[in-house]
C-alpha cells in the first residue's frame, strides 16, 4: 500500500462514540463482506441489515476501553475495514486478547487495508491495552492462515471439521496466536 493510500485509523471504545452514521457504515460493510463469502461471522449468506445489526449492536453495547474496542480503517473518509479486539478481565488470561470479525470492504480488497489493520491492532494491543499476546480463530479453506502467517501469526492448533458450511463442506477452525 502506498502511503497516500494508507488508511486512517479510529478506535471506538465506548458505545457513545458510535454515531448512527458510523453504525450504519459498519453494518453495511459487514453485510457486504458476509454476502461476498467473507469469513466474518455470518457463514450462511445472504444476510440482511437487520440480522447483522442485531449482532453489531451487542458488540457496540459491550465496548469498554479495558475490555473491548473497534479498530476502524478509513480510506478517503470511507470505512474500508474494521475489527474488534477483546480481552477477558480474568487475571489468569488478562494478558492476552482475541481479535474478532476482521474484514475489509469488498471495494477496498487488494489494497492492503487488511494487513494495515492487523499491523495497527498489534501496536494498539501492546501499547494501549497492555497485552502480551493476541489470539484469533480463522476459517480453514479460504487462505486465511497464509494471510495471517505472512503477518507473523503462528498456528497453534486446529479443530478439524469444526465448521460446517454446508453438507459435505466441513472446514477446520484454525487457532492462531501473535506474541507482541
């Protein structure tokens, strides 16, 4: 990604920071990504705005600077991608967080937005959330383990056939970790 095309990032750590316009953009991005076959939490397209809004609203309601935040990537003022990073407050595991719903809007694919999000969440997790590790689960069979692997993530396990997308289409759930 050339610098002039590099996304601008914004964090949302409190539900009051989520304007109705931004909420709509986030949900529309999620609908578009899911309906294009993206592994972003809705495995059975098509999905509609209201279905995604219900889940997005739960995530928004759970925002908290210590436990859950959105990282949003904008290109020329347009939401190009986003993710959610969360940590558990249990002191035994509070040193690591989990990355959820990583997605790049289809209009911005191939422009490095996803990689930029993952680089930025690494810094955010270490510097702002005080985390030592990040974890994520990826759907097998779509090349995600290669994408994350190129960014320094290591596969730490698999749940063979854990995800059933259709009869006869079982995929592995790939567990990955990044040390910060």
